[in-house]
C-alpha cells in the first residue's frame, strides 16, 4: 500500500481528462413510479489514472458505469446529463448524444468494460479466441485469421499460458479467474483509452483476485489508459485506485485522492465504511470493527434531506433531514456532500 | 460422447420394447391373436400352424418372446380387410405421409422461428402482440377445426384450393398448412420465451460492450443460444405432429398412413393397427434420439460433460 | 366468469335447451342460423341434417364433452399424482422405472395409445374416459415427483422422519398441501388438451358413439354437409374453441396469480 502512496496527484492533475461526466442522472421507471438510481453524478478520469467508484450494492455504481457505456438502455431507463470522452485532439465526444452506429464504434474501441460475473459474461457456445477476435473484427478492417492471431497475443498479454490451446476452449472449460482474464483481453483488444471495470474481482477467490488486480494495474501502466474501477471493497480500492468517489443512494458523497480518503475521511458515511473495515486503511492496529447501523434505504423511498441522515450519528434535526446538501469542493482535489463537514466534531472523530 | 450415444440408444430401445409390451397386452386382451391377426376363413391347417408359431400353449413371457421374434422376422400379419401383408399396405402409403409431415415441419420451423424471434425483439409493439395472439389461437384450436375452417374458406367459398386427395402440388397446401399451424404456434411461443431469456444474459451485454453490430448480436449471440433448446422442443413436437397428421390425413382424404391407421381402428383390423403403432413409435423414438444426440453435438457444454 | 357460465350450461342442460336435442323434424332440415336469410329465431344456431336444433345439441354436446374430459382429467391426475408421490418418496429403482414410463408416454403420440386401447377394448364411454385420462398423467407425475423431492430435503421432514413418521404419512401430511396450487394450475392447463383429444377422437368416429353426441362427433357429422350447410359443423366447432380458449386463458392467469412455474 505504501508503494501506492507517492504523491502522483500533481503530475496527474496536468493530464487531460479522458472521461468527464457532468450532471448524470439515471431514472428507472418501475411499477411504483420513477426512481432515481443515479442523481447528478459528476466525476472525471485522467489518462493513466484509476478512479475507484465505491459504495454498497444498490448505491448506483454499476448503473453509472453502464450509463457511461450507454448499456443502461431500455424503455424503462432514462439517462440524462453529459458524458464526454476525449478521443485525442479535437472536441470530446458526448456519448449521450451519439447515434447507434457512433456509440457502437466507441464501445470496445475507445471505451471498454469488464463485468462482474466472469461465469456468465462469456457466450457459452463460442470459443474464447473467437470472442476476443470478434472485438477486433468489429472495429478494424482486418480479416478473421489476422484477428485470431491478435487474440493469441492478447491472451498472452493477460498472462494465459499456452494461448493457442486456450483460445480454442469454450468458456465453461476455464476457471473463473481465467475467464476474467479473457474478459480483460476482450476489453483491451483495441487498446481503449478508457477501461471500466465493474467489480471485476468480486466473484473470484482472494488469491485470484490479487492476480487480476495486479494484471489490471500493470496493463494500465503499459497501455496508459484511464480506468474507472467499481467496487464495494475498500481493500481493493487501497490497492488499485489513485482517486476515490464514494457513492451512497445514487449520489456521490465524497471524492478524494486515495491517500487522503483513508487518512482523513470527511463524510460520516466514508468514516463509517472505514471503521467497518477490518485490517485496512490507517488503523491496522487494534481498532474495533464497527458496522454502520441500519442499511441503505431503498431508492424507492429515500428519506428527505441527506439520504444518509437516518444512519448518521451526527445528523442534526431540522438541517440534515430538510435538504440535500451540495457536493462542496475542499481545495482542488477533494469534495464532500455533507451539511456539517466543517464542524469540529467531525474532524475530531477521525482522530479519536 | 460415444457413451452418451450408447446410453441414449439403450433408452430408445427400452421405449420401443415397452411399446411392444403395450401392443402385446392390448392384443391378448382383445382375443386370440390367430383370430385377430389373420383372416377368419383361414384353413384349419393354417390356423393350427399359426397357433404353433405363436406358441399359444406356452407361458405368457415365452409367448411375448415369440411375438417379438415374429415381428423381428418381419411377420406383422395380414390385413383382415384387404387380405395382404400389412407391410405392403404401409409401403405404398408411406411416401405421401412423410411428404406431408415433412412439409408441415418445414413450414413450422421456417415461420415459427422468425415469428417468435420478432415477437421477442419487438416486444410490446402491436406486431408482436398480434403474432403472439395468433400463436395462442394455434395452441387452442384443434387440427380438425382448423381443417374445416380452411376448407370452408379456401375450397368452398373462394374455390382456390382443392380439399381432398394428393393429385397435384396445390393439394398439399391446405393439409400442410393445417398441420403446420399448431406447430408454428408452439415453436413461436417457445422461441419467444427463450429469446427473451437469452436477451437478458450477461454475455449479450458483453457483446454489445465490445461494439459488435446489432444484427450480429441478435443472430450470433442471441439466436444461436436460443435455438439450442429449441432442438429438444422440436423433437417433442414430433409426437404432436404425428397426432395431427392422423387427423389431418383423414379430413383431407390424404392417401397416406393416417387414414389407414384410423380406419383400422373402427374396422378392428388389428394387424394393420399394430404395425402402424409400432412403426410410428419407432419413428418418434428414433427422431427424439437423433435430436438428443444433435443437441449434444451442438452444445459444447453437453459435449464435454459426457 | 365464462368458465362458471359453461359449468352452469353443462349442469342445467335439460332446463336450458329450447328443444329436445334428439327430436327430428324432417321438414326443418338444414335450416341456417337465425342471422342468415331463411333462419328463424326458433333455431338460433340453425338445424342439422335431421332437423334437430343445433343450439340444443351443442348444449348437450358440451355436457358430454366436458363431462368426459373432467372424468379423464381426474383419472389422469390420480394416476399421475400417485405415481409421482411413489417415485419421489421411494427413489432408487422404483423412481427410475416410473420416470422411464413417463419418458415413453412423452415420446409416443397419445392418439396412438388411445387408438390401440379403443381397438382392444371398444368404444365404451368408460373405456374412453380411462384412455383419455391416461393421456396426460405424466405431467402430474413429473410435477409431483419434483415437489416431493424438494419437500424431502426440508429440515422439518428430516425431523419428522427422525421422530418415526412413516413415508406415507409424510407424503400426506407435508407434500399434498405443497402441491395443491401447482396441481390446480396443471389441471386447468391440461383440461383443454384433454377436451381436444376427446373431440378429435369423436370427430374421427372412434370416440363417443351415436346416438350420444359430443361436440367432436357433431363436427364430424357436419363435415358431410359443409357445402350445403356449413353451420352444422361450425357451430359445435366454435363451442369447442370457445371452451378451450377460456380454460387456457384461465390456466395462464392462474399460473401467474399463483406464481407457479410449470414447463410446457
């Protein structure tokens, strides 16, 4: 973890944003009316940088990722806002404004995604080599034989030994870790500028998890791409992220460089998350694991005011339950969405 | 794989054996097989010979053995009405039946699969609703009523198509369509539900995330996975197709097996009936067997497990 | 609603019919339905080749067809449920034998089975009911077996077994309540196919024999008069379609309401 700590912030700041999301809203129509899965999300990811999107399940992380890829589309889902993807020189693309062929040309070429479930994310009746090659053929004017040859290189790149034999297997013949490597190979097939990884290690064993994380990190260094990494696991965040955005009930509640977040969380929810985490962050010492009381409210019946106030030990009646706080910037690198973050009680809590 | 095929063949053989037992029991309970299986005016010598051949003096299991042995030798008896070996009768009538059933199957597959696929892809729209309403109708209306309605409209009212016999290609239209309609309904219903199922699978999302063009997503990733279970369903529908062909052939006076078989029941022409049942059973069982093996070949998951 | 209406029609047929269904009027042969030229309100559906009132005959036909189908349904359900319970409870070779039998019945067209049965035992109504009942017993057997296997794994069954409850008692006490709702759905969904089997047989002339008339045999009779008097065949055909439609829809609705998953 310490090796991750050298101050890259200044250097990273100078790089251009690959992805910039502004005012993203995702509304889902249900039988009980429309609910807001993602509210007013704004974040950016720079070249070579990893932004971790953290939160409990149902917080809106995956929906945000799917919305960026324009994969969250059905009659029931409404996405609004701006999703800007910088593709090189020129003006950035607003992904939400693209028509179907244009977004298809982005997916898998400029921005790729790795999913949570390696077991079900590969087509069971196609050989894995062909599934990788398919991603190349979809975007480049090359034939299948050449694409298959590149698929072999990609398999080697993601650390699969005996690539020619493996490329001819079917997904069910591979272990979960192997399949996730194949998924990564598919995502990297056209060397995208942005990789979105949606809980890519959650379904894997701990040892395999570490391998896959190391793989993503080294490939990022090699290819220089931006990574949007979605997870609920702060341990994983510590290993892989440069910056962190914490989501709660559809909103980003805190954003900070990873070191600052672990050292001095500002939002009571982040503080609670860190306290409820065994053996990580600043306190590998003998602190008690203290889970946050209660559970995240259902999106269908969000409380008035700050969505976290019913679980927050510092909630102030008449203020926290009255209005939704804004995401306030703290310096250049941090932001927090809390009515009371300036008050000393909060600052003191993190020290004692 | 070979073990799977062997196991499947064994099961098929067992099914046929059970059908034979059923036939045997049915014929024994109807009376003496010599009276039943051969014309009444057979000479006493012939009768005595047959009785010996059938071993009527021995125990039931032994008799069953002889019964099977006779069948295996190709001796299925002589039609009581037509006075000639039943195998000859069936040989003549086999072709029209196969043609009709094959044509119906072809129509069923060629119309049912696209219909179900469209209903799934355009879910919620008027065309999809209409398609499924049609499929629902095909499910609830029996063959003989479809036949009568079609005859009334296209033969008697519009005078476009002939309704009896198999003299020309036009004669195939009404019976084949009648036979195919319930099949289309069943296939479309099944296709729609598996398509909807597959469309929600993670790997379809993966394909989209790769930037694969939508037509390719639909054909290669969705349809290909949806068609696999359909193979099995088709095998099961063959039984229904045969049920239907018995009725449809009778209604349209089709010169095939259906009329022979249903006619043999009312005339109590046991040899004819017995052969028909056995032949149909073997046909259905072998088709199902073939279908299972095909499925195993087509689905890599099964291929490896066995 | 319609289902209730049909049940009422079947039960109270004698009081509902405007005419004696078997009374022939040779002077009023092949009269068209009331809405057509030459039709009379006296015979709403028209009359058949012997001048019998079609509406009255359809009402009686419903009685015969639905009656046979219901009895067949009950018989099939009893056979299937019993075998399913046995199969699920005993397991092992008994289970395999019964499942083998199920496979046979699925793969052999049920019309063939009925044909052999009719040829061997005649077209007595009782024989017919039994043969028709045989047609779909395997659906119940499979469903019940599945439920039994599921219930058998439940901790409370283990507990009552440990307390010395016999298998039969367990079956009655714990399994039957669990299968009630899928069974109702299955019965409803099977009813149309049983009714269609009966009417197909009667249509072919190897089901219900004259003078008793079921809807199927009425369509069969009407077939000979299609050119001159299509309504003789179409009236009972419409009744058959109406019944199967309504019951099928009822079954689909029940399946959704009771949230039962049945593979068809």
